[in-house]
């Protein structure tokens, strides 16, 4: 069963890609948007359109994230069940996301809603480590709703 044995490089790549995916969640949930510079390639394409967001190059999407998530004092991105396919200095991945989010409603109370999604990523190994070259967020379901009248900024 030699084909079942992972090389040290494959093990290292999988751990580093997992660290990259976790770093993304840390950046988003702590609103440390500059940390995203260590997650995405400068020319990465990022697509959040299925969840009401935008699609564009990373710098544009980074600026949009700052604006769109400013209204949310609570976000918590939990990721699991990543399926990573390695191909030398490239990889593809599919990761499950569970994302409770909250914002203040008209009465000033925290209103929570929950999002289930998948991240579909194309990754590349760079001199700085693994980076996301392309991300498509596929929203699978939502439980709850945004407060009436709230619109995600574009």
C-alpha cells in the first residue's frame, strides 16, 4: 500500500494549507484585513456573489470586506472537512464553512443569523508560502435573516 503513504512534503503542504485557511478566518473575524495579504495572491480573484457580495481582484474585494463587515460586531467562521488535492506547486480545495453572524437590529439588540457555505479554492505555492489564487464562496443555506431594511454595501 505504498500509494497510501504521504511524503513529508505532502504532509507539510497539507498542514500549511490548513494554516492558511485558518489564518483567513482569523483575519475576517478579528477584522485584521491586512492579515489577508498573507492569505491571497495580490492578483487573486475572489467571488462572494452567492452570499450577496462582490466578485473581483483581491485588492478590490479586501476594500469591500472592510466596508461590508463593519456593520457586524460578531462574525465567527468555522471551517472543516477540507478536501485538498495537491499537484506540485498548485492545489485545489473545497472546505465547509459554518458562519454565525450578528448585528444590531432596530431595538439595539444583537440579531444572529447563520450561513453554511463551501470555499472552492485554487492555491499556489509562492516564496512566501501557500496563497489562494482564486476563491469562490458557494453559499449553501442561511438560517435567520438580516434586520429589515439592512443591505450589504457594494
